C-alpha cells in the first residue's frame, strides 16, 4: 500500500542545520565517545532520536566526513603530530592514551592507539614502560570516584600559578582563579577573582554558585587556608537550615584535606593545561620584559 504522506510513523525529532550537526558529530569523535553514548547524547541534548541502531549514526558520520581510526591513512601527518606533542612534553611523562587524546582535541586528528605507541617507540626508542621514575616513592594509589549522586560533595580550590607572586611580572599583573567541581566530574563554577586568598571574596563566590544552581552539596571539601572561613560558615549554616535531618557527624558539611587528596579539583588545572594547547601562563609570559 502506498503511503502518500511519506511519514513512517516514527518520530525522529528535529535535526539541526547541517553545519551545526557536523560540528556535533565531529566533537563526539574528538571526545572518543562510543556509538551508544553518541546516540544517547543526540537524544538527550539535541532531541534527535535514531533509536539504538548504529547504522543511522554511521550514515551521518559518512555524510559529514567524521574521521575514525578505520579511515586512518594520514601516516606522515600523524607521525609529525606525535613527534610535536612528545617534544612539547617537558616532563616526558605522557603515554599513548594521552598523546592520542591531545591529537584529537588539539589537532582534530584521529590516530589509532597502536600507531601512536609504535611511533613513539620508533621515534624516541621508548614506550610508556620506559618512562618509569624509580626514585618516586609513596605515590598515591588511583581509584574510582564513588558517590551516591550529584551534589553529594563539591571540591573547591584556588589556582595560584597565574597569580601576581607566581608570575613575578610586576605589581597587579596576574590572574587569580577560583574553581568548584562536583565530585563526579562536572565543573560547577570557574571564575577570575580579585584575590583568591581573601575570605570575603571566596564566601561571595560560593554564594554565587549556590544562587545559580539553587542547591547546596551535602559536603564541601577544601585543602585548608584562611580564605575558606566564610565559605565553610555559609555551607554549615545552609546545611543546618535546609537539611536539618542530616547528621553533622555522619555527613560533615565541610571537610579540610591535604592538597594531594583534593584530587577532583586539583586535577582540573593540569588537565586544562595538558589538553587545551598552550597554557595561559605561556601566553602571559610573552609580555615579560
């Protein structure tokens, strides 16, 4: 029977313009998302429903020339990119996974991991196993982040590597940054502040974050410092007011830890420098006389 309307009875949502869809699909590849996660993301964030079938996704990838490791043939370009990334790594501690991700995010170049590993070994005569540093002792063991849900715990910290004292380029030259990150990974608040060591400032920043999300966490974790006075006080007061049934003994509203234990927010600074190209400090220091 002929269907004169051309509608198959399935609601696939509304597809965005081609240029916008192209950028979305290429961003998926840069982030190395699996097909299942791409399909889910398209539906949840863009209203595009293509079901659980990967054939439609592959069709869209082909249409918009989304690169993949299966289509890899840029051997010379990839080799040059790997060499540049490794040479820029001052500490020589980046393994194939990191180099592969930097190439994707910074250069939009999708390279198979095996090719990265083989090339690193051929160019530099070493692989990740050769980069061990036997002198480093008592390294912190890695583990999975565990949480009952979002806003169970928020990690806060100031970034001082761009401050006036760190740059030493003159009075008033520097950028103080303060960040807040959910324990499960999302960066909630990242702002430039006049003084990241002033309690009044950090307290105000905390209330700005609460005002935006209309929510507080069960616990705020920080690595000490006099600038956390008002923040800890606000967090404790808000917890007592809006979650009086939570035991302050079992669920502490504010906890101070060592800097090396405040991993969720501390890792943000190195991750941004590693995967987003030149560090902001390098750019600022170009103005050094």
